């Protein structure tokens, strides 16, 4: 992984064995502190308020922290298969269909891993791995490099859970959560990962320790910027009848912002709809789409009184600019379609340190700002614009 200042393999192998045990103990205590579970076959049902953990930039500390926490949470190579084999009678949380197979979700809060899904005719294991947040892992690793303490355990202030697919020595990471998600949400997240609706944001080889940060960039929207990071998007799969209404053909419509989110945008599939700030969507709403090599988010944010398009665009590009390594070799042609009611617009493009391209488009729309964020691979400009055109066309007045 570029920029990661890793210790030697032997050093981290020793630390990893010690910290792995500490993580298991810490997670058990963390989950047990939630009170007595209901009288069900499984201990713990997850949290409906579990929030995704996003890494918006790829600076040196983030890259290093991710490299370290992946080692602590995903190694050894025998994990999780050997641990799962110790629980032949593991409880069943749910079953779901994905990729023409039936998958069964297992796991108690006291198990390691705490949740996993398997299909009888598939070798892949999809599971949640506990690990420290990247910033805490980075601080700990830096302290170990500067002064080896010799401590056999370490306590982290918090823990996050990675959604991982294990295939042999390869681990694909699809996202991070600040708590164990509830069964319904976790089943949906696993289904989207298995069917390719959500592309992996990271990959890791447990034998070679090679890591690829892939597509870990997510849009840092105006609402999140304005709250100095305190406003995290709340994602959902389907309309909730509060911020979004359900229309025919799976279309979701934001009640207040009038944003239309179809199930597909050209070759991209909708992975989620979300609100930031107020749950009724009066502050910010959006929808996320995933393609084979690209991600797209369309967001509508209520304008702050007196804020110009230039002010908004300055904030929109702050995050991608902070991790930029320059402009891409080529930039997309402008969208040919337009959303109804949009006025002044602007666009900016950046090349991230891992070679990914990032595009940001902004428009005024009455009392709202329309924000479009794209992360894509070199040469994928046409597919991104086709998806943007499709979304804009869906938002044209009849």
C-alpha cells in the first residue's frame, strides 16, 4: 500500500498475535455491555443505529492506519475458516438469496467472527471482522516503532467492524461500521456485496500482506463539511416513507428536495439512498450508485442563506483536493442532459494518489444545491457521464 510505513513482517506477526487476542476480548466486552439479549437462539441482534465509517482522504496516516488495522483484524490466514469450524452448531440469524444461492447468516456476539454468512455450494465466506479504527491503529503502530513497549495486550478506545469476503488468501473489504449492524441491514449489505452491486473498497492478501485501497474514497458532502464531520449520512436500501417515497419500478423520490433516484442509472445500480442531518430530508438527501469500476453519488443539499454557488463549490471540492495528486490525464465531456430547475453550475476533476479519478459537479436548483460526486478508473469517463445523463434525465420535468 503506497505510503504505509510498515514494520517488518516478523514484528507485526508477533504484535498481531498478541493484539488479535486483545481485540477478541475487547469486542466481547463491548458487545456484552449492551445488556441482556432477548430469549432467542442467537445472542445479540445487532444495532439499527450502526453507522458506516468512511475514509474520505488517502493521506499517509490513513493509509498506514488501514494497513495496520487490516493486519490486526484479518490475520492469520486461517481466520475466519478455522474459527468458524469450531462452531458447527452456530445459531442462525437469517437466510437470504444472493447470486442464485441461499446464504445463511450465523454468529453470536461472543463468537469470532461475530457474524458470517455461507452458502452450501460456495467456498466464499462473507463476514464481519473486528478491528481498531485506522487513526487509532496508526497511533499505536507509530508508538511501537518509536519505542517497543513489550506489552502483550493493548486497549483501543473503540472498535469498528469490516464487511469482508474471504476467498483463499484474498480478502475483499466492502465497508466499515462503527457497530454490529442489525440482521436486516447486514443481510442486505452482504447481498449487495455478493451480487457485485457494491464493489470492494479495499483488498488484502493475508499471506503477502499486499493491500490495494481501490475505491475507498467517498463524497464529503456539504452537510458533512458544514457540521465539521459530525453529520454522517444515514443509508437505507428502500424508501422509508419519511424522507423518501416509493414510486413504481423501484424509484425513490425525496419528498422535500424532489430528487428522483431510479434503481438504475445506465449501467450503474443503486446501492442506497440516504439522508444527512434531519431525518425528513430537509437538510440533505442523496442516492449512491455503483458500476463495475466506478461509484457515483447524487446529493441535494438545502442552501445556507446567502451562500453562493462559488461558496458551495469551494466546499464540495475541499476533500478531493486535499488528497489530489493533480488533474487526470483526461476529463469527461459535460453531461448532455440536465435536471429541471438547475441554474448556475461548475465542475472540477482530480487524480488521487492511487490513480483513481474524482469528478465533482455542482448546480443551483432553487433553494438547493445539486452535488454530483464520481470516483472512477482512468478510461471510464464515458460510463460515468452516461450514468449522470441517465440520472439527470430521470429528474426532468414531465
